[in-house]
C-alpha cells in the first residue's frame, strides 16, 4: 500500500521583510530530512509541492539529502499557504509591532488563531484570499489526485495550513481543531497517510525523527 509523506516546509524567515524564504536552519532541516529518508531506504515515485518559495526550497533540500534531484514533480497551487498577514489584518487592521519580543510573538499568534477561526466560519474575508471553502477544496484536490494516481510512495511538501486541513479531511475534524493542529506543526515535520483508491488513513503526525538527536534538538522550530 503506498504512503503519502506530507512535509511542512523548513524554518522560514519569520519577522524578516521576506518571510517566504528558508532560513539557514530551514535549509539544514530539509537536508537532514532527506538524509533520514535515504537512511530508511525510502524511494518516492513522485512529488507534489506548492508554488511558494519556501515550499519549493524545502523540496529541493529534501531531494538533495535524499539523492533524488530529478524526482518527477507536480506543482500544485492548492497547497500554497494562506496569507497570515491578510488573516490578521481582517481582524486587526492597525499595524502590529515587529515580532521581535516574546509578547509581540504571542500577540501575533493570538490574532492569527482568532482570524483563522473567523475565516473558516465565513465571518471574515481576508483581502486577496479565497474563501475557506475554496482553499479547502485545493487541498482536497491534491489528496484526491494522490488516491487516483499513486502506485508507490509520494512526497508532498506544503505548509502548516494545507497539512492541517488534510488532517481534518482524513479524520473529519471541526475547524477549531484544524486551527490547533496548524499552530503546532513543526518545521520539516512529517505526517504520513496510507493511500488506497478509497481514501487516506492516518499513520503518523508531526514527526521530526531527523531532529530528535541530542545535537539537533535545538533545531526543532515552529515558524
């Protein structure tokens, strides 16, 4: 039975002018994950990836560590992340302080949690973003594609939002739980679904075995 490996991108550049770019640590996290896959003897038949820079950089890092730079890859815009700044502005239009203190970071994520809940409930319409119904359909489409086409293991690289929504699709979760899963996904974490023509089943969630060594535990991040 094939397995779908859903990978959240490596650490991005939270608080920088361009968030959509892996940090040096983010690049290392993805390379280590690829090396872990190679040590397990994993071979993927194909990959799906969103079109955001941090997602494509993450896939490149994983494939480099895996030693499979030419893996057949399908770009899937439905795996792109929601715009967190637009979500927050829909709830709090005034500018926020730069997230360079613990309290500023807490405020950012409090507003993000509340904004996501409002967007999912259809109560907020963040500028430039699709409705939650349409966003969710993009993720569901990727899962359906894998069910139809996969004959071997598939690698999917996305962001916390799409992966948590995929969890919601598979487990039948209500939006508040999807939000909580979203905010707990770790960078370069792996979630596994078994694949059959009838659908997906959860195998594991939010695992970082490539970082769970004494010298790498400090490399476990959430942003």
